[in-house]
C-alpha cells in the first residue's frame, strides 16, 4: 500500500511545532502490518528539517516531495476526547502530475487529505485510471479550505466519491456527511463499496455489501492525547485489506495497534512526571 498526503505542522496546546499529517503516523501502521508499503508526502523545503526524525526512523519507507507551502494546524485539547482546531496554513493541491511524480506502484493507495482541496476529483480519477484501488480519509470531505477556526460542513463535491473503494469517517464526520445519524441507507446513498465509521474507544462500524458489522475496540485507553490515532487506524486497516485480510480482521488489527500506541504515550507521560 502507498500512502499519499500532505505533511502538516501541528501546534498542540501552544507547544513548539511538531510533525503532523498522516505521513507522520502511517509509518508505524505500515511497519506493524508488514508487506510492501510506502509513504509519499508533500511539504515546503524550508520545513523539511522538522520531519527529519521520520526519515531517520522509517528510512526509505518515506519520501518527501517539495511544495510551495506546508499545511499547518493548531490543536487545543479541552480534555482527551475534545479538541479545537485551527487552520494556520493551507497545503498543496495534489494534481495528476503529482501522482505521476509520486509514481505509486502498489495496487492500493490510501489518500490522507487534511482539507477538502488536497485531492480533487480529477486526481482521484487519475489514480483509478492507473488501475489503483483507492482508500480515502473522510476528513477530506468535511474540512473546508479556509484559514482560521476549522470549518466542517457537508458541501463536498459528490464526484469525490466516484472512484473510492474504501471511505473512512470518524463519528463526527459521519454525522456531517449524513446530515444526521449515519446508517445503512446513508452508506448506500454514498455508493462507496466499503465504509468505516469509527467511534474511538467504542470501536467501529463497517458497511459493506449492504450489511453493517460492529467491531469493538481492542481495549479502551483513556487519559491520553489522541492526535494521529485515526491516521494510524486507517493506514493499518487499509494495509491489512491490501494484504487480503477481511474487514473484521483488518479492523481488529488496526484497533490493537492504536491501543498499543496510545498505551505507550501514557507510559512516556508517566516517565516524564517522575
């Protein structure tokens, strides 16, 4: 599986900038899943040094392409489950030419948009024309491309869904897309063959072949900052699906990975307080 997406500079609770975007978290998922994997991300060359630890940790698994600007977000947490986000900078728009530059050779490609404009419909069509199966993080459907407090709405172009094989939506995103409760009729209306709706520590629902499957979380991890958890879950899920796992098994593996990684954050935080 190949992951494509923009780098992001995250400013969490006013701290120093830290690496963000799916590229900063997908490496853990790809390593855990095994098999062939690659991450290609775009960001401004002046900001590449911030992401050197990714290259040091994951080596040739990660490739960074230059762009005019790097996406940037502020993330302020009220508690471990609620956050307020702001858009500090809007990153590049991936064109069909950028897809050719990235040159994914895997059958599966996972797109990790940070905003609605990251991957336009013609870019998705170009991926499909190359013969790829496409997974897509649904935050790219609902996040408007404007600076300031993050605006989420359902005014996405319907053609964004036309070439998707898997769509992942977090609970709040699913409500926006459905304009109310998300159910089997909503999944059927969207027309994507496989849709995941995630509920954090409560697990996820998978809509496929006209049915819905509930998969509980591996175990609950509370009292921890969860930035990147959705990215890790989705990348791990798609990697396992690409390797031939069924949806339940892929979700179970992804949930276990995320729980394990969040547990590690708790232990690191405890050590810092000693």
